[in-house]
C-alpha cells in the first residue's frame, strides 16, 4: 500500500510558507487507515509498552485504535486548560510564541513504559515536550510513533536516543 496516495498536500496552510500534510483522505479510506493501525500494532505488539500516549489532536486518531489493538491504557496529552484533574505541564517554543502540553498526573506513573503517538514529526518540538511530560512523571519513553516525518526539518535531531518509527517520509 502506498500511503502517500492518501495524503493531500496544501500549500500556504495554515499560514504562508507551510506545506500542510492533510491526513483526512487517509482517515476516509478504510483500508489505508486499517493498514496504518495494523502496521503500528505489528511493530509494537510484542514490546514492553505499558501505556499509549496520544498527542492532541490528530495523534488521538491514531493512538486510540492502536491502544485498543495492543490492549494498553490510552492517556491524553492535551493543550493547555483542557484537562480537569491535576496535571503535569510543559511549555515549548513554536516559530512564533509558545505552546503548552499537559497530562493528568494519575495517568503516567514512575516505571511506566510509554509509547507517544502523533501524526506528523516536523521540528520535533511537540514530541520533545511530550517526552518531558513522561519523564517528569518518572516514566520511560519506550518509543515515538508517527504517521509521517518531514525530514528537511530534522526533527529526529531533537529526539536523539529515542526510538522513532514513521510510516512515511517527505
Ligand atoms: P513539530 O512540533 O514542529 O514537530 O510539529 C508537529 C505538530 O504540528 C504535529 O502535531 C502536527 O500535527 C503539526 N504539523 C507540523 N507541521 C505540519 C505539516 N506540515 N502538516 C501537517 N501538520 C503539521
């Protein structure tokens, strides 16, 4: 299956200079979506992952069916102010300004082996922040699973020492 057939690329969205990789056509093709979830499940099925962490928002779409397939708890890393209970918090820089990601304190525990899931690895800033959340909790980052990687942005360089698994490279 050529997954790139199901990715729509849109220039200058959401702002000038960004080539946006739209995964909605992939989500709308049942076989392509199943192939993605099955490939992740095959890759992580035999590992010692204890927890699947989904990054808001498109990471939720991939992490939820994967957690179901490998029968592991699903936890949500959300944008600021969305979570109701006591949370860990990490602030990180964007091209302009900053962003905050949070996770409930009772959803990640010391000793957990966490797989972090998102749709796109661009600069790696979002994943680096999610890694900090996990490590603040005393848990271990077991792997990083992404649908695609934008190699020109060299996100992997921010993530040295972590296992990064991506299904497409642009
Ligand atoms: P970064 O923190 O730079 O690695 O950016 C990753 C986050 O931004 C992911 O959650 C993506 O959903 C989103 N993102 C960044 N660049 C793109 C892009 N070109 N197309 C689609 N989503 C993107």
